[in-house]
């Protein structure tokens, strides 16, 4: 990625997040060609700028990959816990205290249960969901809508912020209209 594109994305994230309330819920629509970097930059903003500890819900990459990316960019991996929805399918999931493994990526009920359990511990201040469109691969629009509603409501009760990423190009209009109503702000990157 070019340095000027990187600077633009980081600047946009900072501008869009600066006026949000303490416990916000945002959905980020991201161009596919900057998707991975945007995930990293949002994580960086939450960890470094806002100095928050959080939960990374990894629907596209295993925890080990995410952890490597965070380390490579000098981010504190101890600042995040993770729900890994990828590794069980590959049969490569090391036992790590800060990582919960989702048995089946289609189990949206189990995912919500794990998120609620982590929120109820009171140790996190943000939830970062790395790909809304991945949920739609395994679940219908109504199930995903209910999931997001429950996720945001539970997060608000627990004083936890939520950032949800989704690619612009793959987003379904009906689903986005339903999900954005639960968020404080829509951000395009």
C-alpha cells in the first residue's frame, strides 16, 4: 500500500472516530483493495489512540495471523482477546488463554454466547468484528440482523464499543439497511 493511501485511511479513521460517544457502535464500509490494512488501522486506533483493551472477532483469519500482524506493527497483542472462527476448520488451534475458538463458523448463536461471556467479564472496552459479509456466507439476513442487534445491545449494556467491518463491494442492500439502524455511524474507507 502506498504511504499516501495509508495516511489517508488513518486520517479518515481518526476524523470519523473523534466525535463518537464513549460507547459507540459503528459500521465501516471498506474497499476490498485496502480491507486488510483498514482492519489493522482500526485496531491500531482503538488500542493505541483510545488506549482500549478489546475483543477481536476473527471471521476471516486465524488468531496467529492477526497476532503476527499486530506484532509487526508494534501493537500490544495483550490488549486484545480473540474469538477465532477460522482455526478449528484447519485443525490448527493452539491453546492460548486469550483466544476462544468457535466450533463452527455457521454457529451464530455460539458466537453471540462467547461474545457475551467476554463482555460480562468486564475486561474489554471494544469489540471489533472483522467481516460482516462472512456471517452472511453461513447465515441468512434475518439471523445476521438479530445477531448484530443483540451484539450492539449487549455491548451497550456492558459499556463496550463496537466496530463492524464489511466490504463495500459485497454488501447486500437489505442487510445493510437493517444493520446500520443499530449503529451510531456509518464510515466509508
